[in-house]
């Protein structure tokens, strides 16, 4: 029971941090992050890194694409 509660707490804490980061990245709050929004927070992110993260080639990044790019190390995890 304690392990389950701890795991749930960690999952919630991690999700909350990711949601807070997404809110900062998504300046216009449309659920998508543009290259302009991304470089406003992470100025060193290149167009190539953005394109590589844009798995569906939509021209924007959603939360899953951002998380995958951060796991891959192409987008920073710290603001």
C-alpha cells in the first residue's frame, strides 16, 4: 500500500511539473508549442531539433512530442 501511494504521489508530482512546463512553453495556451514559443524559453534549441521533435510534421509540438524530445536530449528539461 505504501509503495502504491508513493508511486502515485511521484507520478502526480511529475505530471504537475510537466503540465507547468507545458503552460510556460505554450504561451498562447492552444495546446501546441510553436518554434517561436519554444525558443522564447530555450533560445539554444535549433530548427533541426524542433523538426526532429515534430514527429507528426504538424509544425507544432504537443506534450508527447516535447516529452519524447526531452527524453532524447534534444530539448532541455530545465528552464
